[in-house]
């Protein structure tokens, strides 16, 4: 059942999201529709303007030297954009099947309360990366720059939600029945 739900979510995201422009020459070339997706982006969404948001920070993408960057982020700020590979079996067989390139960055949605972990309010975001590019496309940079400002405005507040600030407060019209 969960697999069917994820397949339906992936199909809907692909249908709604605009193609992700990779042209560096046209500064006005931007996606018309950006889809925000709970969790990492899914296989099969490459080339689309789908932004996955990950609330739990289980994997160290920055390393020991750059890890403190996350604690230093101010509200709405983001880290530099990183590229990583998913689906690597680690067996060194040289087979690239099942591997995908992704961009990722972190944003701080809100300052952590004194009783919270210092990384409370930090969220990781990711988008698909083109396989053959050594650059970060302008559209991805623009989305990353916008993400901190946009998502910090949606962050929940501790007096409204015990999971704050890593969950979003939907506008009241979304909650009406």
C-alpha cells in the first residue's frame, strides 16, 4: 500500500512540476511551478522542479570541518549547495545503474529555543542534479536562495505545535473543512 501511495505521489509531483531549466545563458529561464515534497526527491523525478524537504538530520553531508556551519546559520540562511550521489552500493563494481546525482543544502527555519537541540529548526533540502554537469544550474541556485526565506515563513511555532519549527503551519484556508 505504501509503495502505491509513493508511486502516486511521484506521478503527481512529476505532472505538476515544471521542467527544470539548465540553461545558464537565459537569466529569466525559471520553472513556472515548484513542487515541495515531504522527504527526499524520488527516483524518476529528474529534470523536474521538485524540491524535497527532509526534517530529520541522520546523515553527515558536511563532514567534521564544516559541520559547525549548521549551528551558525541564522534564520532564513542556507549553506552552500553540495552535490552527492545516492544509490551507490559501495562495492566498487563501477556499475552506475541505480545511482543518481542530487544537490542538497540546509536552511534554518527558526532559531532553536533554549530547551531544544541546537539544530532544531534546521532542514535539509534536495533536488535532482544533472548527471553530466559540473555546475549548479541557475534555476537551482535561485530556488536555494528563495528556500530559506519562503520556508521560514511557513515554520510552525512552539506554542502552536510541539514539533515546531520543523513542521509547517498551513495557511488557515488549508485547514478548513
